[in-house]
């Protein structure tokens, strides 16, 4: 996996989690730049595992290179749990076992299920395996959601 692929995958997960990137050129001062989510305090409680403090704006990190979904279980699990706990996303099953991760997706238009299996032995670590599964699911979800 290239550094660019990791960067793009991390940005995809952050956006899926509801974060938006505010470049320094688009804000009034450097304090307001970075990955943030504007939300109510009740919505923030659902994503507070990233270390956000309750409030109007949740800050994730300063720039794209600071996104840590690919090398932090704490960060990545928020994306995994958002998929797993919301069947509205077309995910019938997102199973983590001792040797593989299996994702079952449902195409509501076609009424078909797709099964994708990610074996740990094919990747550098279990964390990277899950990261790949999450990124590929979000990519599929975004294209599926655009067809609805």
C-alpha cells in the first residue's frame, strides 16, 4: 500500500464519520483549520471515542497526515462500529474472526448479497486488514448511495 493510498483511505473514513476538512486558506485563523465535525452535543456522544470533548465542534486533527485510522485501533474502530451498527448502510454482516474478516453487503436494488473475505495473511497486520475492509466498504457504500 502506498502512502497516497493510505492518505486517501484515511480521508474517506474521516468523511464517512462526518468530519470535514477546513484548509488553513479557508478559515480566519490557524486555530480553526483541520478536520472537524460540526454537530450537536448529543450527536457527538456517538463519536466521542476519538477523544472529542462534548461541544458544538469536535476536532479530529490538524491535517491529512495526522489522520490515524490506518495505525490506531481506537480510531479505526469508530468507523468499523458505525458500519456494523447501522444496517441502513447496506451491511448485513461485518464479522471479525481469528483468521479473516468477512463483509456481507446487500444491494437493495438488485436484492443480492455480496460476500467479501479479507484474510490476515494477505496483509501486513490485522489492523491493516480491517482498514482495507472498512475503506472498501465505504467506497462501495458511497457508490451504492449515489445510485439510490
